[in-house]
């Protein structure tokens, strides 16, 4: 196919390509300004459409099929027309030679030669198979009969190859040139604006997944309107595919996208199971930053070589996250320390967060966020992300909250924070805390198929009012968060199991104080009033408080809707509404009464509630956080000079409200009927996912 030396051909191809680019550039520069602008924008549009088409093809075809198609297009584009003619001539010549060899005269001569050869072998003493002359001739003859119909096929193949090349080659050349332009634009963006390139590529990767959900939703309306079984099966398959695609995107991009995967991986109460499983795996295999980069950061921040600060330092990270990673070591004076090193780039994380915010806004416009107001969530992260990149601020927060825990009588001997040795903007050196993480205990119990057991020493340390085991541990957690949120207005906003360590003496140590949330006095007192009304189950008071504050808005602000949201968002007791699948685009109550505005100030309080509720469910416990906050809320309202109900009134109000709700549920009317309907939906969804189910917590928390 190739004529001459292959290296000369490749060099000639490169020279021709450079000449072609030079000619096209010259033509472009000779155009008038108006036409130059028109041609430029037309070419930009062509390149953009090609990039979008490639993104959809890669997502919907699969990576390997897409790469194979791309190689084929480039191969067809590089094959010259004369090479196609050579293929046709070679196939035609092969057909002629086969026809000549399989003609009757050729077959007769071949038979004669074969018989003569057999005779010579027989005369030489190798007389094997002499009786097979006739069979050889017959086979040859049969071969002639089989060869005749093969010749037209071979000839037609040669014509098909030539004609296909003539029709496809110009199109493939155009596709190859446009794709080369796309690659050139990507290279230029990587050199000039790498963060913008990363944002654009993320948008191109996510667009096909969002489009597939839109198309499937329309398909269900047209074809499966009266077929709920097929709709459910179709959504399950879509979630499997979507989770796989999104997990691949998170793994490829890393950065803050891994943080989103961590959030979704812990939201087992609201996300489809495929997403939880895939995102959990993405969170577990977070790749660490190489040690030579960590070493350079440490030597720059601390000043001088590592040997002047540490006698030992592990090369392997003991924990990795989206912003930093931790290494264990030992100081020169023998103290064991944990060294937290900032490895993420601030500008890249902000760019990732803004890209996610644009995606959330697009989902809201397309009504794919299921009425959850997702943009508010990412706006809330923008409010706190700056402090995560300054470990000096984290040092101050650790000291502040450690002192707060020591001065709170109920938890001074139960909850603590680590002690800081030294800090810079990118390095935080803390005393090492030895013990068992709650995450490790939970994972080990899940692998054994059992409920996690509370260590005996921990149970004794956290016992209260006759309670022990996990009840005592969660009472300490609730009390600590009550002091932070209701008294200080400044609280730890990432209480997942990996940030709690049970020490050998039974104390609970809270780690990772980089992500905290501050609220003003207005928001703090609102949380106090809301917690107090929720603890007494004053439903009218809850609805009035939410309406007056105005941070959460729904399409139909009924008392039932506002109270249900309050118990789902601000209390840890089991709630059917909190277990609603946010991606159930047809059956979820959020689609019937959408949240038009979510709370930006209170998002991290909501996230903390969901994480703590999940930990309670893992331990098999059912507790209400607001009930343990009642005394703290009353004390803060009293200090602020606001009215608060007496103890007798709170007890009687709670008894009356519970009795009224139970009556409505028993006779299925009013708010009780709505509660029964929502819990029936949640129970049906849960029974599909697991064979066993627990009875619902009898409260107003599921009303919609």
C-alpha cells in the first residue's frame, strides 16, 4: 500500500500538513475584517459542536468504542485515494490469479503433476496414499466449483472498498481536521487557562448524563404513563448507568469533586443505592499526594530540612482528603504527632466549586434537582471554603472549642479536641490521638453483618441518667453540638464518623476543625426557638417560626409541610421525609411541593443532622437531638431576654400535641392522614431495597 520508505512518507505528510495550515492561515488573513469575524465565529461554532458531540459519543458509546471510532476516522482520513485504488487493483489481481489457477486446464495439469509425484514416491518406497489420486483430483475439481462463486464476491468487495473510501474519505478528513483543532484548543487552554479548561471539560462530561435523565423522563411520560413497574425498572437501570458515569468523572477530576462524592456517599437516606455505592468507593480510593511534594511543602513552611523538626515521619499518608492529608511522625523531643499538610490548590478548588454551582443552577432550570434548591448548597460551601485553606485559623478554632468543651460541666470529661503543637498556613502539627475511629468500628461491624458494639470503657465514660452504650455517646455529641450551635453560634460542620476517635480512656475526640460555620445572633436565636418548639412538638409554633424567619420557602407553605421539613432537617429522630430519594423524579413528595428557596445559613446544620441521623441508624439507636437541647435553648433565650415557656407548660403541650396527632393518625384524617400517606411511600421504598424494615418513629416528623 505504501510506496517508498515509510519514514519519508510520514515526513512528507507532516510537510504537507504544515503547508496546508500556512495556506489556510494566509487565506484567512487576506479576508476583509467583517468576513474574517464571520469565518472565525463559524469555525468556533464548528469546533464547539464537534467537542460537544465527542463528549456525548464518549459517554453514550463507552470509552473503548469511542477510541476505536476515533482511530478509524483518522486512519481513513490519512489513507490517500491512490492507496484505495491500489487496494482495488490488488484485490482484482488476486481474483484474476485465483481464477486462472482454478480453471479446468490448470486443475488438469495440477492433477497430472500430483499423480506423477505419487508414482515417484511409491517407486522410492514411500507408497503411502497412492490410491488417493482420484480423491485429490476430485477435491481439486470440487475446489474449482467452489471458486467460481467466490470470484464475484471478491470483485464486489474491491468495488465496495473503493466506493466507500471515495464517499467517506472527505467526511473523515473534515472530522479529523476539526478534531485536531479541538485538541489544539485544549492544549492552548491547558497552557493559558488551565482552570477554565478543567471547568469546560467537566461541563462536557456532565452534560450527557443530565441529558439522559431528561430524555428518560420524557420517555416515561409518553410510553410508561400507566406502567409503574416498567418506570421503576427503567429508573433503576438509569441510576446504575448514571452512578457509574459520575463516579468515573469524580475519579478523573479529583479535587473538590471528591468532596461532593463524599457527601453523596454518606447520604444513604436520600440518594439511590447505586450512587451511594459508587461514590463510597470513590471516597475510599482517594489517591495521596507523592511524598516528595509533601516534603517540599513541609520544608518550605517549617523552614529547614525535615531532620531539624522530626526524628521520624511516615512517608505514607494515614488519611487523605480533598484538601489535605495526614502523616504520623515524632518530634525531636519524642512526642508523637500527626502532621496535616495542605496539598490542594486553592484556585483549582474554587474553580471546581463554581463549576458545580453552574451545574446545580442548570439542573434547577431543567427541574432535575427534584425541588431541593441545590445551588444554595454550593453557595453555602463558598462561604466557608476560605477558612479551610488557612491552618492558622484552624489552630485557633481547635484551641477555642477545646476550651469550650473543658468549661462545659456535662461534657468536660467526655468530649475533647486535639492539642496543637505548631501551625503555619499550610501545615498543622498536632499531638497524635490514639484510639479507634467510629468509621473503623462501623466498617468492621458491617463486614461481619452485625450492629457495632460500644466499647465497655466508652460506655462507662459516657453514661448519663442511667443510659449507657451508644446512647451515652450520642448524648455527649448532642450536648457538644448544642453548646456550639445554640450558645456560641459557631460549630463543627462535618461530623462524619471519620472525624470521631474513641480514646483508650473512653473520651470522644473530635477531629478536623477546618470546616466550621459561624452564624449571627439572629440565626442562633432562631435555632433556639425552633429547637424549643420542636422539643415540645408545638406544631403551630414551629410553622409560625419558620414562616417568620423566611429562610426556607416552599410552593405550598402549609403547616404540615413546614413542620415536616423542620423535623427532617433539624432533628435526628427517624423521618420518612428525610429518607426520600432526591432522584425519584416521579414519586417523591418534593416534586409535589417543591422547595423554592433553601436555607443558606442553616445548610451545614442540616448536613450535620443528616450525618448524625445516619450514625444513629448504624448503631440501631433512635434519639431526638432537639429533646436534649431543650435546657440549652431555654438558657440562651433567657439570657437574650426573650420569652420562653415554663417546664409545666412544655410537658403539657407535648402530651396534648402527641395525643391529637395519634388520634388523627388512628382515624386517618387531617394531618395524620398526610403523615400516614408519606410513611406508606417511605415504607414501600424501603421494602424494595431491604427485606427487613423497622417500625417508624411515632412523631410528626414525616408530615408533608
